[in-house]
């Protein structure tokens, strides 16, 4: 528990912790570590990373958890390691091998097929995923040997780059929209190549505006929990909203918004904005009422 006498965890501490998740832990495990270490029960991540995956995990704390629907939809970037010539039932190295084939693919052929996945595409999630089918999780059905029929989803793949070519192992960079399954992308690529492919390593390098440069290793965060300095890693909640312009509010405007009242908007304002105090604290998410040219509070946060 925090030992700084000026830092009361009973106050509504609100913000973002960007963690470099280690391999072997679930995203929920990381959230539990943060809840215990910070003594704040209200915490949640904004995009699951499989236990085998590592990298950027954005965790919202306190009232900032109410930003989850906006932050979870942020674009993601990954470095993926794949093995050509092998397929598994889970599309990754945790599954049972379902096929093995010789790899007769050139670097040029690989890159040509890889680039065909760039753009807005339809993708079917893996059968071993948390997607729900008639109220049941797909992976629970798959483990029982039941047939899992998942509907394709529309995703956006902004760029794919070949980083290392050492067949049968290949490393690629994936820049994509939220909701993209890299496992499915690798499996589909393997089918196109005719030799099959499975994901053997995954590291998230970016989530929204946060990159590995912003991320603190969980080991280091645990040390900070122990000595009471963890709040130095807390990032202001407003910084998680990359596509929302920020408007600084004076004291009167802050008080008005916190009581649910509207405030006048300048004529050049956009249709949505983060209202922050002069101290940089997130006060409210606001939407513009164009008929009255006023900012209407959509979600209000208290410090």
C-alpha cells in the first residue's frame, strides 16, 4: 500500500497504467496484480493479450475505467513470429498440430501474399477464442469437440511489413484495427501460401497512442507498489483519448460541467472534446450541441 502521506488511495485516483505484460500471464492476472498493489479495486484492461503474448497492456484505474469503450477501440500494432509449414487447431503454438507441409515459398511470394491482407477485410475469429456463440464462449465449445461456426468480422489492416525472413520462421509487423486476430491472419496467410502457418510469438508494440516506450515492466511496477512510488507511472486519463481534442477549462466551467450543466463553445470547436482542468485532470467528455453551440457533458469525472 502507498506510504506517501500526501497520496490518499481512498480519493478517486484516476488514470492509466501502461504495462509491458510478460509472457505466461493473462491480462486479467495483470489487472489483479495492479488492484492488489494499488489497493484500488476499480481497474480494467482495454484489450486482451493472450498468455503467450507480451507487450503493451493499457490498464485504466479509478473513474478512468469509464473510458474503456473509447480506449478499447484504439488501433493496435504487433510484432508477430510465425512458423511456415505447420498448422494447429488453435492457430498458435499452444494447440495440437493439425498438418505439416514442406515450405517451398520464396521471400517475394510471401510478401506478395502478405500485402493482399492490407485494407478492409473480412476475418473469421479463431475457434479457440473468447467470442460468444449463443451465449457460450467459442473456446469452451471447441475444447469439448463441438463444431464452432463463427461469423466473419470486418477489420482494417493498415500495414503489414516483413521484418525477418528465415524460413520456416518469419517475423512480420502488423498495424491493425481493434478486434483483429493476428492468429487468424497468420492462419489465413498460410492457406494462401499453400503450406500452412501458425503463430509462435506475439508482442504488442502499440495500443492507441501508447507504445513500449510508455510501458513499465510488471516487475518494476511491483517494486514501485512495494515502496509506495507506483503513482509516478500513472498517466493522466485524457492522454488515452488520442482522437479527442482537449479543451482547458477554467474553474467556473469545471464546476458547471461537474453539476451536469452545459457551457458555451467557441465557434471553431469540433464535435467532441475532452474537458480538462488547468491542472490537466480529465473533467468530462463533451459533445457539441450544434443548435445551441454549447458543450454538453457526456461523461463526467470527479477527482
